[in-house]
């Protein structure tokens, strides 16, 4: 175990992880000649909902079935599978409801087909798709012209039923770093290339990697790799595999946007080639197994987010505390220390909602337990936090200590639900508990059993305020090839591990989510943090960037990483504040708090047990301590806005933290500088966030300030029009509010967010040149699922022609909730008014106000949020 601890504290060793030339399927399918796929016209069929054909793979003398459909969610679905039944099972993502919404994928839009001798044209309401027969390719055309070409270079690959005698090398066993890989099903790889066209094209997304928002060319180096694995102290700017995999790419340019989702959970390599003049960008996906199965999305960025998340699952609406501040450390060793940390934070006025327990809280690294000596009274501990409306997150990893006296292991063994070796035996390997077994979450019985483990009758030391951290679920295996399990393990349905590797964590968190919902009679919204993830994982859990380092490059890189996750549907994410490994100086630590409070949806300080203690109150320098503390305080003030954005994301898929191009992509903002900007973010559509990400920025930093709109400093409400940010308050993040915006906040800060539930709101309003502004406020109980039954308020505030109105966007219909929610808008601050008004009148008469430096301050509006009302400014 000492060796294992040491190995986890060292820098990443690239030689432990495969390169493309060490991965047989990548090496043989990366740079290839034309494959001569073609379609015979007589093998084309269609109706009002689908287009099908048989593709001849002329080089390999095989046939493939092509299916094309247009979904009402505004996406194109193309799938290629073998025409002949294979001797083994490939995994089909299309039919798995935990991965793909079954209603969406079967809700077809009507099409018409013009079949000709050499091609067929498929038309839908707003686009058309030209299927060229020989060589096979599909051209996607929208109202701006050619946008995507599928198989533009005729290099598609589908390895199926290749004869072992004819292709003996493809069946050879493979060794990597002393580990043996077998191929009982022979070669099974698939590949496809795509060309995106536009004016100054950029490709973004494809998390999880530590790359800039705009992805560069991969050659002459390695392709980007998707193979979920345990990679600690990862390198910045490297396309190596990491903890999560979302094979979604967004092409954005000065004139159009398009998205592509490669729906394949096997190991995947991705090559990118941007044309020198940026007239197009090419991308090639190479996967070890599965089908050629992908979706193309057209429209504005928000339309693409809507279509994509409708397909893979909307981001959850989390409990409010999930968006608040989380305090964590690997090394809170005793119940007494754990509680004293929280008490000290209270004594120093640092609000916090969630306290976290890492590995060492368990009894001998057996999950669902507490150490009997170090945590003698778990129930009392939970009650201690509950009285302050706080929550405890405990670690529950998938590796189960393989000892018969451990009841969790024995239950799983009796049910036969652990992952199997190629020979049918239980797969055992080493992780934190020593010899371990891993549940097979592909098995419905496993998922059902896993859910029962969270019942209070099973997890006896848990309480209703206990929530879960699923770590190491890539899966992580110590001292193994690629730090993970063999590819020839066998899952439920006789599916090889190589077919489904990247969804193991996703399937696990879906089960944890179900268990947390079912442990109480009245379902409460789960909170889960996962390290491993796939497309759609935000429907179940938050994620984070993993084991980062305490240095400035990791801080700076965290912002583009958040952005690349967000546009790929992983909207709840962040990095360990201060860095997991090593000990930051107080300048870096305080700056990290300021960055995280405004750019991370998941705001948690966490570190290694060998790092220095870094709770805010332990920062010695008063200036740095104040910056860190004020950052947390500001996060709590902003929670109404964060929560409103979370509701928007839950309804539409829009990311909460967005790149500039997401909001400024129309012709009015056709400027190349927006395409590549990844050191500023939009928080929703109203706030521009400009962090100081480098060590020596005391002279300030240049910024990209979108023109043709007015901006105001969010803290002072004074107009801001320069493309430079001054370094103030030891690196406090600059926040600007966009003209035409209404942003709800709460000025009263409590110990935790739950205590703020009935506190009044303040509206921050920035008018445009016509005196117009609008914005929304969404609120519910922040915990239960009653919002789905009408227990919420969803209000639109509009300032127009001197009248500020509050009207319902969607009427909550739970009268009991509305009667109880007697929260008021107490204060209203309006900037952008050129002169002092003569009066401000509310529903009950004139209101007192102050006017200074162009800001109207109505300090005692006291108008109920739930009611319609109008306030008149004359």
C-alpha cells in the first residue's frame, strides 16, 4: 500500500498509457487509402420517416445497412451496422434508455426523398441531405449552404466478419506494458471522417481533455483519446485520455454552427485537421467497437444544446446546495476534526453547505461504513450538520473489498453480479481496499441491487442529509494496463468490456441516482459527484476535473476545461480549488477562490492528504484571506441567479457557464476574436466574467469586450467601456452586467443556503439605450421534486417605457407552496438612467429612492415575488 500511495503522488507517466501506434485498431485505421464504399440504386428504400440502403464495402467484400432519419428534435441520425448477423454482440447505444432518450430518438420528422441514378436527396423542413452513391458520402445542407460532409474522403471503416485465415494479423493477441489483450471476436473497429465548412471554422468540445477551447490540429502528434482512466497530475495541453469521455464536437464559425455526437462508448481516437484558411475543419473518429452511430445538429448554439440534451438527457435541476460552497479534504480523519472544521468556518463567517468525507472515513476501506473509532457517532454527526441545514457527502467507489465477511461483497457474490473474466470467473484486481471486485452495472439486476444499498436499513450510518461521491469509476485499477481493467472482460449480455468501457461510470451513477431517490418515501433530488462520465451524465451528477495540481497553469486551464464541458452538455463541473496535489501559496489559493466562485458550477475546495491544510480561515495574509472569503460570500449572494440558470439548463440544455461565441454568434458580432476566447466566460446571457488567471497581472489584463452593447461594472453599476481590466483587491474577478439585463441576488448571507430561503431579493437592473431590460427569477423549495408538481415561482421582470413589471413565465399551480412563499423583492437598483426620475410609484403608492451616478436605488420596494405587479418610474 505504501507503494500505491507513492505512485499516486507522482506526476503522470505517459508511458503507462497507450499511444495510437500502441493501439492496433487506431494504428491500422488512422491513415488509410480510399475504401470504395458504394450503394447500388436498387438497394435504396425510403418512406416518409426514414431512408435505408445497403452499402457495399468493396475492398472487404462485405455489406452494411445504412439508416438515415431526421428527428423532430432538429437532428439528423445516421447509423451503419453489418448487413449479416455477426457471431458476437456489439453494444447498441440507440436502444439503451440510460444513454439515449427513447421518445426523442423515435420521434421522426417527415421527409421527402428525390431518388436519382447517382444520388438521393432527403429533404426536411429546414435542411436537406444529399446521399452520394459512389463513393458513399452524405452532404448536409442548411439555409447557409453546405455545412457537413460525412465520409468526405471515402475512408469509412467497419470491421466485420473478417476471415481469420485471410487476416491473421488482425486476430493476434497484443501486449502492452506486460499486460495481455485477446481478441476473441477478431477486429471490430469502426471509423468515419467528417468535414465541417464555414467562415473561419473552429472545433470545440470533446471533453475531457486539458486543451484550449478551440481545438488545434492533432498531427503530427497523437489523436485525442477517449478511454476513461485514472490519470493523476495530468498534463496541460495534452490529448491523453482522462476520466470522462463525451464524443460531442461543436463547429462554430463566423456564419454558422453545427454539432456532432459520435454515439460510441468504446475506446475512441479523434483526429482534427483545420484548414490553413479556416474554410473547413475535418475530424475523424476511430472506435474499437460498436456501430457507426452518430447525430448531426444544426442551428444556433442554443438550438444545438437543446437538441443534443433532449437526445442524451437534460441536465438535472440540482438541489440548491449543490451550487453553493463545498469544503473537502482527503484527510479529515476523525469526526471531531470534521465537525470542528465546520465550526471554525462559522466562527470566521464563511458560509458553506456541504462537508465531504474521503476514503479514510470508512471502516477498512469498506464502503457504506464508518470507521468505528474515528467516527464513533455517524448519526450524531449528521444531526450536527442537519441543524445548520448542511449536508455530508461520503465516498462510495465501485471497487468492493473482496472479503466474504463484508456484507456488500457477499451479497453481490451471491447474486453473481460482478464483472467476469473472459473465462467466466469473477474479475478481481487491486484498488484501495486491496483485492476488489466490480459490480457489472450493465446488468439491470446489478443496478437494482445497487439502489437498495442506499436504503437507510442497509446504509445504516447514513441519514437523509447524506449524499454520495462516486470516484474511481473509470474504472481505476492499480498497476494495470492504462490504469484500468482488461478489455476482454465480459459484461451482461455477453458484451466485451472493449464495447462499453467509457460508460461504466455513467451506468454506475444512474444506479446511485435511483438509490438516493428511493431511500425516502418522498423522493428528494439526489446530489452525486462522479469522476467518470459520458454524454448525458449531467442528468444524474456533477463532475470535476480530477486530480489537478496547485500551480498557475492548472488554474488558467480550468476555465477552458469548464467551457468545453459545458458546451458538450456537462454543465455541472469545476476543478479542485487550490489544486489537489501540492500546496498553493496564499496568492494562488485566494485567486483560485475568486475564479471558481464565478466560473465553476461546482465550487469545492479539495486537496491531497499530504498537502497543507487550506481552509479559508487558515490563510495568514489578511488581504488574501479576505479575497477568498468575499468570493464565497459573493457566490451565496448570486445563488438566485445560478439557480435560475440551472432551471434554464434543465429546461433547454443551455450551459450555465458559456463561451463568448455562444452569446455573440450573430452577424452583429461576427468577429474572429470571439471564436477563440477561453479566458473570459458568460455566466448566463447577462454577466461577463473576466478572471485574473496568471500570477503576475498586477498591471491588469487585456480583455475582449463585445461591442455594440453597453456594459456596467456589476459591483459599482458604473459604465464600463475599455478593453482593459485593472487588477484590484488582490486579483478579484471582474464581473460586468450586460445592458438590458435583470439579475436577481440576495444580500443577506447566512450560514448555509437553506437559511436564505425566505430572505428577500434584490434586483440588479442595467438598461439599454432605450431604457429596456428583462430577466428571470426561478425559485422552488431547492430540495424536493415538488417543482414538477407546480411548487415553484418562475417570474419575468421587464423594464420598458418606465414601467417595471413582474409577471409569471409559467404559473406554479401548487397553491400551498405559493401561499407559503411570501418572499419579497426588497431592493431594486437600476443603472443606465441618464437623469434622476421625479418619482417611483409601486402598487401601494410612492416609493422612496436615491439617485447617484446614474443609479436609481429603491431600498424598500417590498413587493411579493409571487404576485404580478408594476412599478412606474417617472
